[in-house]
C-alpha cells in the first residue's frame, strides 16, 4: 500500500482514535464542565488501542462558548500530564475542528510531530439550566477577566444590529431567500426541499447513539410551525436551526503510519487524510457581492472535488455543515449532487446537536466510523460565521500522494467576486428586493420584516417593514412567488431607519 505512494511512513498522517462523550445529568449539579473533553481524549486513546496520549506533541482545542476559561489548552495539557510543543486554543468558528484536523495532519506530514490531538466540548445545556435555576456549579471558576470571544455579531454594521439581523438565525435567511430565487424556486418549493433534506439529517441522528435527539422527523413536522416548532425568522422554524443546548465532547488522535504500525494499531482502524482547502468571506456580510452563492464555499468544495477526480459523486460518505438549510443546499449543488443526497454521517446541528463550534469534531468521529465500516472516500465540509469561513477535508481508506501543505483557495474565491455595492443608510426613492426575512416573537407574532435592497443607483441598504404593514408582509410571505426582485418605495422613519413598502 505505502510502497505505491513513495512517501516515508513516518510522514503519512493517519487518524487512529476517536472518542465522544454525551452528558445528560439527572441533577444540574452533576453536570460535567466543558473540560469533559479530557474524557473524550481518553476514549480516543482506548479506541486506538495504543497508549498515545503521553506522546501528544500537537494539541488543538476548539473554542468554548458555554464556559470561559483562562488558557484552557494548558489546563487540559496539565490534566493529561503532557507538554505539547504546539498547544493551541483558537477563535470562534464552526469550521475550526476540520481546520485543526487538517493542520495536525500537515504537521505530521512535515515531520514536526508524531502524535496529535484535536478536541472540543460544550456544556451549554447544563450551563443554561444552572443560570436559570440560580444554581452554582462546582466547575473551574468562570474566568470573568478573560475577554469574551468575538462572534459574528461583533463585525456587523449598526443598522444590521438595530434591525435585528446580526445573529445567525436572522442572517442566513438572506442566503435562503436569494439562493432559492436564483434557482427559480418558489418559496413553497424551497421549503419542501429544506424539509426533505432536514428529514434526512434526522434519520442519521436517529441511528447515531451519540445524538441528542434520536428520532426521525417527517418533512412536514420540520416545516410546519407549531407551539413547539415556532417560526423564528422566515423561513426558519425551530426544527430548521442549530440546537446548542447540549452537553457533548469529542476528540480525535492522529499519528504517523510508522508510529501506528509500531504501536500495533490494527490496519482496519486507520483513516487517511488526503487533503482539503480553506477560504473566507468578509466578516461583515454586507460587504459581499451577492447572496445566492458563496465564492469561498464554491472554491473550497471544488478543490475537494479535485481530490475525487473532479466528481462529487465519488464521495460515498459526506458531511455537509448544517446550521441552516441554505448551507447544504448550496453545497450539494456545487458538488453536482442530486436532491436525494445523503448529506450527513452524523445527524446535523438540529438533531445530533450543535455543541457550538465543535459539531464537526463529532462529524469527523462519525466519518472515521463510516470509513472503517467500508466507505472509500469521505468529505467533511465545515463552515463558520455567517457563511463566512469554509474548510473541507477529504479522508480515505487508503493513502495517496504526499499531503499538500498549501491549501488556501482564497485567490480562486476572490477571482470570482464581483463588485460589492456601496452600503448606505440615509436613502429614499425606489428600492428592489435583493433578499429578505421576517422576524417573529416567541409567541409567533411578527416583530417586523427586513429587506435587503438595491437602490436605483445600485447601492445597498436594509429596510424595515412594520408589523402593521400587512400588505407588504403578505407580499413577502407569498409561498407561490418569490418577492426577490420586487420594487417598492424607501422612506426614512423618524428613528433614522429606512422603511420599505411594496408597490
């Protein structure tokens, strides 16, 4: 096998161990803190069947959001009794587990280390319940003096914040509406595609013993608003968004093929990273050229396809990031996959659960199991921010050529970017809908609508639709005709916010 590659075995990276832990305490005070990832790492070592934790020279820890620590990577290393040369705790990003896994593999291929670990965990379910109940948790003291990690909202324009479109659940609908209109779908057809796709994620979760919600949901259950499945921001109900209220930890161990064989690790446990790619959009989503596709996503997925001979159908196991339906819907089209695609080996961020930045750690564990059980070529695609950061990694049952060290496809993504319209806030006149959403309160009533508009001179702005403007809202929410491209009148409200009315 390795003679074919002409690569020394000590420069061939392999994933050898996976570990996961799910914590469902009966009492709040029994809940494990996010450093439960120590247990996940020990399970990964047990899965590998070789004592490797003491040899870890590269340790990457996914960013925590449910609890704040000072230098958590060092705390974890101390618990494990190791002092890795590379000991890293990174920024917020849903793509980060795949990036860390890829970078660890490249480190091994460069000969910089022999054993590497990637891990992440969250305990948002317990942390939220404790806060609501006023219960003090006997965890590592919360590091109040450590700066809160910067998330997507920190990079957005004041008008976006004022209108409430600065959080994932209110920003992704802009991509949903714009992309479905671009594909020629009616909102009803787009909703049906989302329901069917999300139902497939739930099917995978129902079969995953580590999933938070272990049952299959029918498409109509997902797309129909109810008291338990409330509409949050059109067109997304609760069952169409990520579920962060979970307690989960995941970990992977990598080593060189030479070390794996010396340790006696069974060949059928080995999974080989073949390569991948990364690229990003601007953090401020209003600085993008359009919203019906993502140039970085396209570039990253096309680079992954190149590792599969240019054909996305060659992947027989796939994980498409699933914070909101628009992401895998765009991705499967770029990959050239049909609507009946099986988009996950894990279960998705709604049903498996969304331990904030570290879902893809669990997806990588699930992919390793799938490849061990017979899949030949797997694709892991992670995404972070607001369709902002993208990373893909291809894994296989067998190695190929040397792992590439230059993996950014940013130049390719930027080449496809068109002119970005100037953003304005003091505007009046005619405005054309580029995309839209409608925000809803917890009781189901409309809070207000938000339209992304192009002005007559092709500048961009955001406009509000008051809850009392039922005619304009009805126009936006027509299930049989997209409002994208509609013309209307922009006026400035007394609070300095542009408002839009159809007609």
